[in-house]
C-alpha cells in the first residue's frame, strides 16, 4: 500500500539473489523490468497506492496438464487466440510473508503453477497472493506491455503543495509547456542524462525545503527512487499523468544455468507516463 523513499536504496547494499527467471522461446532482451507495485499519491517521503484489490479465481485451462489446473490463475482477459500471442517467463522466488506481492512483467494475463490460497490484483496491476510462504514458482503469460493498467485518475495528476514551486520552476526552465507531449518526455530525459549522476549517497534537504528540490537544483546526484519521483512530479506539472512503479531491473545471467537472475541490489523504481492514450 505504500513505500518510502530509501527502501530500494537499502536493498541496493545487498548482493543476495532473490529471483531466478527462465524465459520461454521468446527470449527477452536484457535489461528488462519486472514490476512489483504501482503508486499514485506522494506525501512526505512516501508513495501510496489507494487502489482496492479484486479477488482472482482459479482458471480452467485445457492446454495445461490436469495436475496444474488448481494452480492456474487468470488476472486479465485472454487474447482471442490465447497463448500464441502471449510471451512466457518462469519466475522462481521465495516469500516469508503471508501475503506476497509477486514480481511480474507488464501485461500479465495468466499465472500457472502458482500454489496459493488466494490471489488478487488492483487497477495499478499489482499482483498479490496469500499462502505462498517458502519457495514460489510462477509461469507467467504476458503481453510485455502495460495493456491493462487503469486509465489516469486524479491521483496521477496530483502534485503535493511542498513540490509545486520547484516543479513549476523546472517546467518553465525546460520549456515543457510549449512542447508536444512526446517532446516533454524527451526534454525531461535529456535534462537528467546531461546533468545528473547516480549515487547511493544522499545529502538530505540541504538548504532547500525538500530533499527532492535539493536533488534537482543542487546535488544532482541520487539513485532511482529520486530520479523516478522527481520525474513523475515534473511530468504532472507539465500536464502529463504519471505514476511511480517499483520492481526489478533484470540484466544478469547465471553463467552455469543460463537463466536470468535478480539480486536485491537490482531493486528499481521508474516513472510511467500516459501519452496519447497509452502508458509508456
């Protein structure tokens, strides 16, 4: 339901492997993202997701062996010709919680081989499962695109009062309001790529009202949570609905098995923007 700025930064200090990913015949091109949760409202130093979960029923899939029917869940509508249009990933993980939030690719339609007591999904496409303590295996069928993310709501446009002045100032500096939506995103990317560096060492507020303002106008150095949060708020100031997404950036292969692996330090946050009727 919420995440604090700094939560992913703490993970980046650990080298522990938390996911193993076995791709299907449609081999993904690394790096690729596995999303875990989406958020809309930012307050203080936390992102919040005010989106109710709907329960998901088990799904009878005649293409699967009978032994797997009880572990098959449908989260979004299947395409008309079903699996041939969907990509597949097999993801291995562990959970020590009664309710686990599952890392999944964008556009997850169906998860097979998931031994769970109950599953649910919210409009931000966060997927959770209960009764999955210990070893977890999921065979995920997905489109690879954010096809099912809910359309923008008021939360995707809201800028907290503490961040309105600096986002307005930066939007004017970058001339975002004078540009087409695609150009606003391009100019924002260029601003970060040309002027900022990546670091896990953060300097707090400095002499500014917020740590984000210090990040944007002074230190110009931070990790993904600061880049993503500042981007979401700036795009909203420029009239583009945006969301904050967390998950993993997968880029490493196990030299022995050939499977992709993700470590705690691969925890990642990124911005999602709504442009001309679709999320990107």
